[in-house]
């Protein structure tokens, strides 16, 4: 019986291969409703043009909605704190 050769995958290091630094991943700063709206618009455009699959778009939209809800709760808590402080 012939023995099979084992294949070991070695990750490619783009910096070593090309001598150039790999692009940094995009950083997201979703700290306002406006930023979330813009990101949702971008995501929708990618979905419509086929650059993003439906599952990825659905997950992204869900996460952004969760972030938006957190922003709203934080704003309400801040306003409530200010009202309570003014009432003292």
C-alpha cells in the first residue's frame, strides 16, 4: 500500500510576500443614529449589488439595530439623570 503524503497548510503572510503592509481592517464607529443609518445604507447597497449575501446583511442589520437601541437607552438614562438632579 502506498503511503499518502500529508499536506500542511501554511498561512500566507502578505507583508512578507509583497513587502507591503497589509491593509488594516475597517474600523467602525457606530456611536450615533446618523452613523448607523449611513452604515445600514451602505450595507443595503452591498446587498442589492450582490457584494454581500443576505445572511451577512441580516446579521449586520440586527447588530446595528441592537446598537441603536443601546444608544437610545443611554440617551434616555442621561436625560433622566439630568431631570432627577434638577429636581433635587
